[in-house]
C-alpha cells in the first residue's frame, strides 16, 4: 500500500523548523542516539570508506560515531540547516578529517560528487522524490561503495497517530509514511545490493502526551502542531485517548514509538 501523504514536504519550513530547534535538539534526541547506535551496528569490516557523506548531520550525533568508527576516512557532514551545521561544527571542528556543508541533499547529489560511503539517519523522509533520490545515492557510489541508512517508516509514532484519529478525529498525514518494503524496493530498483536490513522500534516514555508533542517540536520535526490542527477541545480528546490506551505505568506515563528501517546497501 502506498502512502496516502501525497503533499510534498515544504523545504523552507523544514529548514526553518530545524534551525529553530538546533539549540535544544540534543535535549530531546535520546531516541536519535539509540537509532544512530543501532545503525552503526550494521557496519561490516569490509566496507570501503575513504570518503563519507552524511546526509542530515543535525548536531552531530551520528557524525561523531562515524569519525570514531572510520579513523582513516574523511567525512562531509551536510544539513539543510545552517544552525544545525553550526552546532555540529562547534562539537567536532577540531577534527581535521571533517568538512561541513549547508545544502539541500536532493540538489547537491545531482552534481556528480563521489563518496565511498553515503550515510543518513532519519532524514530521507523529508525529500520530495524519494525514489529518484535513492538513484542519486547509487550514482554517487563507486563500485564496491556502500550506503548506510536509518529511515522512519509506517508505524512511526503510531500512538500519536491513533490518538489523533480516534480521539480527536484528526489525521496527521505527515506520519502516513512509506512502508519498509516500499523503501527496500526503491533501493533494489536503483541497482543496490541489500546486504542487511531490519525494521525495529525505539520506544521512549514521557510523563504526558503533551511531552510527546514537545519532544517532536524539540527536534524540529514540525508535524501538524499548529493551533488550527488541534484546538484546545481536540487536544484534550487526543490526550485523553492517548493516556487511556498507551499508558505504561500507574503514574500515567505514556509510550512513544519510533519505527525505523535500517538498511545497508552495496553497489556491485
């Protein structure tokens, strides 16, 4: 089943949201640390990595792991947000093996640049033409080159999605994401050999559903949180449903689940 979310992501809004979130991003990014650690678990000893491109570097959570795991490689850390790149640079600029780039990956990856390894954690869902972008990743790799990706898939934040639909009768279309099988098909059709893949969940616990929304806003995701989307009455219906169906303890804490496809591909 294809995603029902046919609206193209607003790149200007994405850049603005992530720029505004840069200063507080690390405070809300515990799940991204877990996702980055799991992604690095796919790395094989035979991966060739003279040059690495990281797409959507954010504040450098994955970037730091790449520098440590590949001590003889040069890393280009790229993000659409200048503020995110600046935060990443403030933490990692002492390394002589890293360069920083502010760019829209969909445009940058057309230019014929070549990398031995292309890596991304939780950024490909923001692109306009995801099928074509996977083709561009393939084109950037030399024979034997690899891609290493963590991609949010359908089932992402399912507690919030269900609570909006059944509690407040509102649909968060941005969270109607492509399935893992759809993403794997994109990589296979590009010509990529899928060396390893898995779909896993990362669950976080929050004191209240409102804290879930704050965490999403805190990392700059910017999904439907405008006043027009959930008015006060709708918000109460949503949070009541959320606390009733996704409570994890007697104190009223609730779960929030990130559904992620991890994929290692190779150009043969």
